[in-house]
């Protein structure tokens, strides 16, 4: 059985978890990875109750050895055919008050982790000449914004990393894609951190998890003579 590795998996009503369930429905054994074992186990249980197969691996994507071990663990279950870098931490801060620690934290989760994860995934995929490596982007991937310098620097860097990898590794048979999520997600993160915004925008004004997962699976399933590199998703009411 081929495997999918998805890093940045948290609550069940979060993007990492929904991507994991969608990947399992493609017949892949899904290695769900994040820092919280209890959340990962809940996602594994949900996949198993859907009839799929999954394994939880605790991994902090900013730790090189843990990332190396994650890809080794996945490959030991089966060839890695899909790898998704979903980790990201949107932490606003006014620029003149931004500490080096804050900037570095955004960079480590948003970009450095993506570099290490993609290098290890590609080390498995390239010798086989197949596989699909996808990245979760945000509005911040496309443009800087006051109050978000650290986050947008990381997300913009991740998008450029994805482009570089697509141009280098598509010709070697690995599909590299990037999905821009242009707006808030109708999920646990916004509901718990910004309840008023969640209430006000609701399911019409925030982007649906199932629709986002469909976009990732669409990229994964594309035939190699018709690959997209990037998809952008927003609600019908988004001003862009
Ligand atoms: N939420 C939104 O509105 C929104 C909008 C646009 C784009 N996005 C993008 O979508 C992606 C998913 O974000 P989300 O906020 O919706 O969360 P999510 O997919 O529900 O969960 C992502 C999980 O990643 C885990 N994580 C964080 N840092 C990590 C690290 N260093 N190593 C491993 N795992 C880590 C966290 O779980 P633990 O704390 O348990 O490790 C977090 O719950 C991000 O790339 C984000 O930029 C989100």
C-alpha cells in the first residue's frame, strides 16, 4: 500500500485532519504528523472508522532529525506517493515591536520546516520518478500586509520554494503543487481564536474544508501530461 505523509495535523475540524481523511479515501495509508499525540490519535481513529488506514507519528517539523525519522517511518509502511506540508503559524505582530524570536518562529514553522520536509520526501520520490508534493499556502503567500511581515515572509518564501522544486523535479516525475487559501477557513482554528469573526462570516464567508481538500486531491490525481502547479481558493464573497 502506498502512503501519504501529512505534516501539520491538529484538530478534527482543521485542514490537516480533513486532508488526512481525504488522502485515506484515495486508498493511501496516511501517516498523520503533528506535535500533539492526542489530536493525531483522534484523526487516526476517524480514518479507521471511515474504513481507511492511518498511523500517527508525533513530529515537530522544525526539528531536522524528527522530520528525517517521519519520512523513514512512512517509507517503512509503504512508498510515499503523497506528501503535504500543511504546518503554518499565523502570528501577527506590529513590525517595530517584532522580536527576533517571533520572526524566527514564523520562519522555522512556515519555511524551514517546509524545506526539510520536502527534501526528505523528494529523497524518497525522485529515485522512483513519481509522487506528489503539495504545500498549503495562504493570502500571505501572495502579498505582504501591515502587521504580518514575519508570517508573509515565511509564506512567500514557501511559495518560492515550491516553484523552485516544481521546476527542478517535475521533469523528474514528481508533481509539486501549491494551494493558496485566500481567506479564513471555516474550521476549528477560526472558531476558537476568532469566534466573532467566525460567527459573522459563517460558512459563506469562510472557506470550506471539504472544498479545500477536493483541490488537493484534484492536484494529486492529475495525469502527468496535465499538471497544475498552483490553485487559489476563496469564497464567492471574497474581495481580491
Ligand atoms: N486557519 C485558517 O484560517 C487558514 C487560512 C489560510 C491558510 N491557512 C493555512 O492552512 C494551514 C493549516 O492551518 P490551520 O491553522 O487551519 O491548522 P490545522 O490544519 O487545523 O492544523 C495545523 C496543525 O499544525 C500543527 N503544527 C503547528 N506547528 C507545527 C510544527 N512545528 N510541527 C508540526 N506540526 C505543527 C498544529 O498542531 P499542534 O499544535 O498539535 O502541533 C496545528 O494544529 C497552514 O499552513 C495555514 O497557514 C489557514
